């Protein structure tokens, strides 16, 4: 078992957002999370990826209860073991495409990653946009920059929140194929998606409704 949630829940004030969620992911496996808008998918992804802390329950990663780690160890996990592709790309507007992709390397104090970042961006057909700023990119280009950034440090798990949303059919199928190809390279994938073509090809699918697993 690589990553598991044990009976986790999240409440904000009186409001229960997620309750009683347990799931498991092996290394090199893909898990799709589906469910209607507002059902708690993004919150679940953030809990699994240590972007948020559960109100109750435990998150285990490589035989360790990672919710209990000190903040610096959580930072290290988020930076070096996990890759996060946010719903809205979340690029840094004042940094170029290349520097956005290099942010995880700067945080890890690893200055030797420029060639790898350039190669990833070339693979994603963005080799001619290295010096552009996010505001000068299309939605699909921003999405590919966000994917490159998430992959720079060879994470063990990639978390992707609706990564094929708002893309044209061709790019949609490219992103889906690319992300579903990660497990074969040893990188587990947790993907929130409404894309039935994508979820149907994942190793496991879970549906949430109203904060509960179905
Ligand atoms: N920081 C927050 N404070 C209060 N409520 C929140 C917060 N974040 C999300 N929620 C609520 O949690 C519910 C689930 O949100 P979310 O996980 O984004 O759903 P989904 O991704 O499935 O659309 C929504 O009702 C949303 O308003
Ligand atoms: Mg969401």
C-alpha cells in the first residue's frame, strides 16, 4: 500500500464536507474520483495530498501516518513525493513558464533541474514558450505547464483536479492518455474527473456524493 485514507472526515464549522472516507492506492496504480459538483472531490484530493488536514481520520503514506508529521516533513513530502495539478493551474504570474516549472526545484534547493524542465516543456510542445508569462498562454498551455511542474521532481504520486476540463477534444485526450500513462512509469495517480472516458480507464474508481463514498 502506498497511500491510504482511514475513515477521514472534514468539517468547516458546523458543516460536514466529507465523512467516513476510506480508500487505498498502491504504487503505480490510478484512482479516479468522480461525483457531482460540490460533493467534496477537491477537498478529498487536498486531504490526500496534504494540502489540507482532516478533521478526523488518518492519512497513511509508505507505512507512516503522515498527518502527524512535523510541518517541515510535510513540506518535503508535498515538494518531493507528491505532484499536484490544480483545477485552475495556479501558476505564478510573475514567473516565466520555465521558472514556474522550476519552482519545485528551487524549493528543494536543487538547482540542477533546468535541462529536465526544458525537456519536459519541449515534450509538451511548449519549447517555444519558455520565456512567456502565464497571462500570455492559452488554457491548454497553462495546463501543460502545470503538469510539467508537477512532474519535475519525479513524484511517487500525482494528484490532478479535473485536468481535462476546458480543453479541446484533442488536448483532452492527450492529457488523459499522458496522465493514465504515469502508473506504468511507477507514478501513482489520483485524478478527480467528470470525464467518463478517463475514469473508465483508471484502475479504481470511487464516487462521492454529498461528502460520502458511494
Ligand atoms: N475552505 C472552505 N470553507 C468552507 N467550506 C468549504 C471550503 N472549501 C470547500 N468548502 C465547501 O465544501 C464543499 C465541497 O467542495 P469541493 O471539495 O470543492 O467540491 P467539488 O470539488 O466536488 O466540487 C462545497 O460545499 C464547498 O462550498
Ligand atoms: Mg472541485
